[in-house]
């Protein structure tokens, strides 16, 4: 191979490398832009929830929301989920097929507050319910309880409006405590999780549900007396 031919090959490889790098950079920018849209959608929903919390406080002299936590799914987690579902890895497919990229967890004081808050949020004309799973009325086999909502909400940008999906989990303090401890125990490294442990956690979940019901009964008595 002549010196000129070698130079031509090197230039070709350099051009391919630059093209590839350009594609990677552009896709990275598009991914960051998409994640920004999801973050904005979380902000929209969180603002709505805080407004409802304040209004509820004025009406009933107490706040139904104990805390609100939000999280954006990481890129490795998105890739793992897309590969597991055998979905092509592109931004349109991510937006179409994944509904839990933007997630909000709402911790409520009482079980009835979960449903009151969900109903108030879903009644707003710019919130569209995509899917609802009521694991409070129908707990998972392991005892997990929570109300899951997938909603879409519009975000208004400088020159366009985008409709984004947000997953909302509403649960009581007792439900959240159980779920957190269940996760710590079930997925602790270097320790075997036995059937006996699973049965004990299920028993704890049943007691947690009973506690929620008793606390709701006390709440009703206090509010009735007022």
C-alpha cells in the first residue's frame, strides 16, 4: 500500500470517527432535552399537589400530604429496561414505551387522604389519567400497598407545548415505612431471603393495613366532632 493510500485510509477512519462522535454528541443533547421535559412535568405535578395540600389545609385545618419525593430515572436504568423489553433504543421509543421515567411519591397522613388527593388531582382538566393500579384495595401478593397513577400533563416551552407522562405513587406513612423496610430486607446482599421471612413481612403488611384503618376511624371521629 502506497503512502497516499495509507493517508486516505487514515483520513477515512478519522472522518468516520468524527461522524460517530457527532452523532453521539447530538443524541446526548437530545436525551438531556428529553430528561429536561420530564423534569418540568414533575415540577408541574408537584406544584399542583402542593396547591391542593394548601387548599385542604384551609378547609380542614390539617395537611393531607406528609412529604413529596420526586426522581428521574437514570440512563443505565432506562437502557436496562429497554433491553429487557427488547425495545429499540431510541428517544421516540423511550417516550412511547416507558411510563415511569418521571416519578413522584406522595406520602399521605391517612388512607382516605390518598383517594381524596388522587380524585382532586385527576379532576383537573389538564391532567389525563392513562392508567391506575390500586394496590391498596388489591394489595400485591407480598403485601405491598399503594395507589399508582400514570398521568399525562402538558408543559409549556418557549415555542411549543409538550405532553409528558408522570408516574405518581400515593401511599400512607405506614405503607411507605413497610415498603422501605421490605426492600431493605428483601434485597440485602450476602443474605438469603427465605419463605419464612416473606411470610413474616406479609404479616407485618396486614398489621400495617389494620393500623391505617384504625387511624382513619379515629380521624373520622375527630372531624365529625369538629
